[in-house]
């Protein structure tokens, strides 16, 4: 139970942090080079862990998350930044 709960909490924290940055501070997230690389690295690491040690559904969910993350970065970098204030 502890292993599953800790990994689930980390994934939720990761997702909520990036959602908050995208909605409240989009200029910080999309103008930074570090944050997208960090997000990609974390999701890629989780995909490797899921592929090696976990079941199919965590792998599928994290793979979808990575595709959506990369898509959002591509869309954001192809447009001018508009703040939601």
C-alpha cells in the first residue's frame, strides 16, 4: 500500500503543479527551458518504470500524459503567450 500511495501522490503532485503553472503562471512555464525539460524527464522516467515494473494501465495512463504534455508544449511554443489574468 505504501509504495502505491507514494507513487500516486507524486504523480498527482506533478500533474497539479503543472496544471497550476499552465493556468496561473503560463508565462513562467512556457518561457522556461528548465520546466518543460524537467516535466518531460519525469514523465519519461515514469514510463520506463511503468514499462519495467508496473502493469499495463499505469503505463497507458502515463503514456497518454506524456503525449498530452508534449502536445501542449508544442502548441504553446507555436503561439504568443496570452496571460489568463
